[in-house]
C-alpha cells in the first residue's frame, strides 16, 4: 500500500548522553568526538544521514558538547594556515565536515533519557516523519540500512525500527521486539517491544539498534511517558505504545539488519571498529594489515 506523505528529510542525532562507559576519556570530551581511525565517530553518523538523503540534521547536545558544534562549523584559522602551506588534501578534510549538511542544535539540559532527547527535537521536526540516528552507533557505510528503512516507511507508513539478531545472553543489553514475518524477508511487523529484558522474558532475540524512522505521533506519546528503566524516559516505551495501537501513529515495522555495526560507546566494540576500518583503508590498510598479521602471530606464539 503506497501512502501519500511528505518526503523524509530530517535526521535527529541524540548525543547528549554522559558516556560513562568511556570515562575518563569522556570527562571533558564528548564520546561522539572520539576518533575512529582519523574521523570522529559522529562524522560517520552525519555522513550516513546525508547518504540516505537527509541533509537537515538536528543534533541534541548538552553540557561539554561544544566540540560537536565546532567540528561541523568552519575553522577559518586552520583553513588559512593550510591554504598558506598549499596543503590542499588536509584543507579538503577540514572543510568536508562543515559542508556536509545543514546542521541545527538543541540542548537537552538534563539528560533524562533517549526518549526525552527525541522529544527535544519536536519543535524542529514538526508534523513529519523523521529519522533518528544514535550518535555512538556506527553502521558500516558499505551496508546501507537507513535508506532501506526509509523505503519501508514510505511503503507502509507508521514507524520503522532497525533490528539485529543477537545471542540470547546479549538481549538484556538492548530493547527486544516481538515480531511477525511479512512478505519481505528483511522486514517484520513489530507487535511489541521491551527495554533491556531478562533473557527469560525477551519476546525474541531481535535487538533494537540505533536507527529509527518515526511517525511524529511519537512526540505526543513521549510527552505522556513516565520515566521507566533506570529512571530515564525510554524511547522503547513510547515505541511499545505505538506498536500496541496502530490507530495512534500507524504500524511499526522492523528492518532486519545483517551488516556490520559497531557500538562506539563500548570500549571493545570501539577498538574493533578502528581495527576493521583501518584494515580496509586504501592509504593505511596495507601497512597496518601487515603489522597486524605479525602482531597476531607473535601473540599466538607467546600464549
Ligand atoms: P547510552 O545508553 O549509550 O548512554 O545512550 P550514554 O550516557 O550516552 O553512555 P553511557 O552508557 O553512560 O556510556 C544512547 C544514545 O542516547 C543518547 C546518547 O548520547 C546516545 O547517543 N542520549 C542518552 C541522549 O541524548 N540523552 C540522554 O538523556 C540519554
């Protein structure tokens, strides 16, 4: 069923969390600014939004997050120094992030949870469907997910979440979805959602990951949503209400993602992301791979 609705053009990136898993690095620096090879994690996320056709980006920030705004702004001093040196390559790299998208910022004030961060976007988003990309979730650019989610939203209306199958012992780290199959093998209908369930109570091993395409009806629900798990206003709780009553904001579908994804807010995953992306880089990869091979062989011999 094709429905008529405005084209999705706005992306919201909540980046106001405290990043406690990365202390002390994140004491004075936002975790989204930690470099993944030579680009801050957040730049990959903005690039992903732009690649999916969303060039209006609202970042939800908070205290200590000024570097995020500076990164997507011009830096005339640095640009003129590089120009004087005739360093065109580095100049292009500096200008790349400020030319990417139309950036907007809103401050969350108190980090009262992801649901509350999304609600801060309501005045900017208005009454149109919009995308949400979590600032510390990195989807490998070769495995496009958001584009597919937008297609599914355009086909079915309502909201779309991204799901990834995880091991049963991992599901308590995520929101878990109760699902029904559809005629598309990568799309499921979501009938219920639970935030960070005990494995015994998890409706499935489908975990919600950090990409969403949401109907604006979610704002009305978030305004009424009481703090849930961890005393935070949970986006999953609002999505559960959307899934339970499709008259409010249409159905909720899930796109099952099988590609590469890294949670750069988690130290182990952050390291894996850097190693993997560095290995695959044309400029750094050949030397780095050769070193890594030697290092792993030596490590194996020593253990
Ligand atoms: P996380 O659960 O990763 O929390 O938030 P966190 O505070 O950022 O990091 P840790 O767990 O303390 O290390 C998921 C996403 O929601 C955003 C975060 O910035 C992150 O992108 N978020 C979370 C907000 O924007 N505001 C909040 O109040 C909470």
